[in-house]
């Protein structure tokens, strides 16, 4: 296993998850909830892929410091955690946009 390449893949998937969640918010803001859901589905898939890589790395390390910790590893982990937080917040905000849209239609 090429450790550096694996960590870069983790970083790429986390970045993709973040980007898709933010695009979902833009679609929801514009009232396009179908596109928002599609973007959130893509975000969730990217998180799954990133989490699979993270789990593999954790398994290889076995909690014993077998894998070297460097700046790119920390950056990738930070990216993943931020993507997960953004995804959670985006889901709630999309729900709020949807509720507001329904209320506007009923007024």
C-alpha cells in the first residue's frame, strides 16, 4: 500500500463530500430540492469512501503508532471531520429551506 497515495485519496473524497454538501445548500436556497438531494447523496457517498479509507488506516495502525503521522495525514483527517460537520449542518439547513418553501406556498 502506498500510504501517501491512500491519504491523498482520503483528502480528495473528503473534499468532494464537502463540495457536494455546499452545492446542495445552493440548490436548496434556490428551491431546487431534487438537485439538493442528489448533491447530498453524492456527498454521503464520498463520505463513505473516505471513511472506508480512514478505517483501513486505523486498522493498519492498530492504535500502536505503526503509521507515520505527518502534516498531510492531519490535514486529511481535518478535511474529513469538517466535511462531516458541514454535511450534518447542510442536511438541517436544507430541511429548513424546504419547510420555508412549503410555508410560502400555503400563504
